[in-house]
């Protein structure tokens, strides 16, 4: 796998997602009335039935409350655009 980078800047995250037509979403039924369990919903992936759309404001609110970072890969090792992304604890990527 090509190198991944950690994003915390909201504009950079939104730009990365929008370049791939990914939408802010949360896991249906998760969170038990607390903050939502957030994901990026990428077209053509299996999240359709388990995710519901939310606003970017709600997504970033949960992102900050949970102190997350988004690991992303711009391109695969073959140079193709990559959709790889993973939400991780911000402290785990702090340098």
C-alpha cells in the first residue's frame, strides 16, 4: 500500500472526500443517543444499508468531540486514485 497521511483540517478532509464523491454519514442505530459513529460514505461500497447521511457540520462536530484524525491515501502504489480512509484517534498519529 502507498503511504497514508493523517488529516485533521476540515477543509482538507472535505476536499479529499468530495474528490471521491464521498458523503458524511453515520452508522444507523449506533451511538445510543450520544455522538454518532461517523463514516465517509463512498459510492459503490457496502455502506448503503448501514449508513445514513448527516451534514458536514454534524460530522465534524463528532469528529472533534471524539478527537479523531482521518488517515487517507491519495494514490495506490500503482498510481491510481485511492479511496482508502480510516478514522483513528488523533493521539495515535500525533508526531
